[in-house]
C-alpha cells in the first residue's frame, strides 16, 4: 500500500530527482485527468493502476498506464493509456513539486 507523505517530503523527493543526473533534461511529471483514470479503474477486475516509464520515438520520456487485477497481473485486454500531457517547468499554474 502507498504511504501518505507530507508536502515537504514530496518536495524533497521530487527535487532530488530533478537535480540528479538521471532527472536532468527528462520529463518530470505528466497530467492525467480523472476521466482518463476512471477509464482504467472502472474496468471489471481492476484493483489498481500501474505506471510504466516509456520512451517516445523522439527520445522523450512518457508513461504508459494500465490497470492490474487482484493477482497483480496487467489487464492487457482493456484500456491502456499513453501520450499523457507532459508538464514542463515553464507551464503556468501552481506546481509546488517543481524545482524552479
């Protein structure tokens, strides 16, 4: 089960990634709407969401989202999402987990 953390912990974790050699120049976040999440989570036998890192043809990082069942198996015959909206640092809005 996931652990609930404080905003301060989230900032420390995300900024550590953003400032690391691994994170420099990479996609650091993506937006997923509740409508898209519900497409996956409302599938029969879906008990959770799995997020895979993905590499697009232009060498940018993105994510693949897929539901999984109670046995931990990906639901491969259902909804699978990609092409999330990446969230660059210069995008407007409150993004408190970004290192600005």
